[in-house]
C-alpha cells in the first residue's frame, strides 16, 4: 500500500525470525539499492528527507523501523534479559533485509545502524552489502555523547501531556534546529497511552537490553570486525558531534585504511537531520565513485 504521508513510498511488512518489520520502499525500479538503518530510539522517518532526495536522483531507497521501534513489532517480554532485545537480533534482521533486496545494497547506517553494518560487513562472508556509508559512528565512541542521548530517552517515563510539550522538550535537546517539530511530524514518534499521555514510539524494554547496559563491551568486537571490512566505506561525521571525535575517527581510519571520510561542518550527531542537503550530495558522490554507470544518477535532483 502507499503511505499517505509520502505518496511515493510503498509500505510493507517484512517477516523476520519472530516478528514483522515496517519497511518503506521508494523508487522500486531504481538502482543502486540503498538500505537505510536508523539509530537507537529513531524510526525510518529519520531518513525521509534523504531517501526522498536520493530516490529522486535515481536510487532505490529502502527504509525500515528496527524491532521495538516505530511501527515494527515489539519483542514479547522484551524486558527479560534472556528473551529481550540483543544485538544479534538486530544484526540478523538487517542481514535478512539485505538478502531480500534485488541486488546487494549499499548500507547507509546511522549510530546503531552503522554499528550493525560494521559487524556484519566485517564478520559475514560474502558481505551482504556492496558498500557502507557510516553516519557519525565509529567502533569506539565518546561515552559522554551516548550518555546524553540515553539521558534524554530516559527523561520522560510518564510521557507528555500534548504535542506542544513534546516539541518543547525536543527543541531543548536539539537547540541547533531552527524549526520546532509540528504535530504532524511528531505523530509517528509518539503513541497515546490509555491514560491519554503521549509516549515515545519505542519499546521501553529496549533500555534494559544489552545494547544499552553493556554497549561498551562490544567495542573490541566492533574494532576487530572493522579491520576485516573489505567493501568500500564512506564515513560521514558531524563536526559538532559529541559521539565521534577526531580521535575516534583517526582510529577508525587506521583500522579501515581504504575508507573515505567527510566531515560536515554544521552537523551534530544527527547528521541527516542537521545537514540533509550536504549529506545527500556526499552519498550521491560516493555512489557515483563505485560505478561509472552511476553517472546516470541525477545529482541535480539533490539541491545544492
């Protein structure tokens, strides 16, 4: 069916091991395929601007909500440390989605989505991705930046009285954004509870999983996986990010010496949201560098 919010996007349900994921496809006849994986606590909507622009440029763009996020199913008993949310589940979901595409996709992964891409591209052979675009994430990250994100996610357990209150809190968290989110923009991010209050779209049990509680123990695994990546890589970082730094970027480039790195001067960790035009232009350039025939992509469709 066609998503009424984004008329060119086809929404479907994709079955994975134990649940279904919400998946949107733009320009289903396009090529190459870009598979977008969002960050922890986000939804596929984080990619709306980029996916729309890149589809207009000629790419087939696939976005999805990770398990426990947005319109995708939640894990039953997700708060149970044994049966709840674990990194291998998210990685398996992403591999299945990649394998279902008509060609090996270029993974565009932000934060958590990028970490999953690093693990899969490093450990799985043949690699299910043609290339990686990592969006403001490296195998080792700055703890303070991640703690700031988690503090915001944990700050409103009772939700919000209305959309205006939610918009105010998001504006305080993202002061670099000039415009506040409208009610229409917030609807996909919030759910109304039986008490009439609005709460985030993600399963609260996610905060109890090892993705949060033991995340830093994954860093050696991620570094080892990064050193084995043999597909083309573009790292796009935000100059104002508090999650990656010059130090973590340099470490990554030592592990993956063939990787390209571009720093976007006006972006924070929320690169695509802060600098979508610059972000999409860099993705088009990278895609064109992979295949001379990709010159057919209409780079002019991405605003200068």
